[in-house]
């Protein structure tokens, strides 16, 4: 079946003469393909282009502003709750110390001072132990081992310094 002129008429929405209209009607009665095309065309024509209602832009902006404000409020409350919970946790953890500080600042000072003193005492003990070790050990180790250690250390230092100079001279590895 030849749909040629009828399809074009339907698709292009051409203005038809009376004779053309009659031909089209006759064709649509026997051609289901063109009939459905005509139906779709009719349906499309009946759909009105929906225009935005009056004041749409204003309402949209109002809604946008309201949403922004709500978000800002949410952000604020989120921040507030976070701050409060962090502060609460911090006070809960440090409460014993805070309590001491509030009740007797002198006591706290004494405690920290005594812990500092004990720390200093243990440090001194460690230093003393190290000194004793330093004094005792050389007696157990034969002199030539010290010589070997010294020599090795010296040689290693020379090599180290030499390589340092070399790498400083040729930083690009030329
Ligand atoms: Zn047809």
C-alpha cells in the first residue's frame, strides 16, 4: 500500500484541500498504520503547552530561600549538638582532674610537682646506671677490641664524609 502523500500530510501538519481531506479520510479507513499516525497527531495537538502559573518565579525563589534557611538552621543545630557532645565528652573524661583543680588547685600543683620530681629521679637513676655501665664495661673488654672499634668507626666516618663530598659535588650524577 502506498502511504506516500498521506504520511507527509500527517507528519507535516499540512493544510489540506477539501479533495485531499477526502482522499486522506478514505486512506485512513483502510490503512491502520496511517490511522494510528493520525491518532497520535491528534493526541499531540490536544496537549496544551503547560505554561507556568502566574508568580511561579516568585514562589520558586521563596521556596528556595526557605529551603536555604532551613538548611542553615539544620547546619547550626548539627554544629551545636556536635560541640555540646564534644564538650560533654571532654568534661566527662577530664572530670576527675577538673574536680581536683576546682577543689584544691594547690593539691593538683603538688601532685604534678611530685610526679615531675619522681620523673627526674628516675631519669637520674637511669643516667647513673649508664655511667656505672660505662665505667665497668671497659674493664671487661680487651684494649685491642676498643682499638678495632675506634679504627672501624674512624674508617667508616672517612668513607661517609668522602661519599658526602662526592654526592655534593655531583648532585645530578653527571
Ligand atoms: Zn497508509
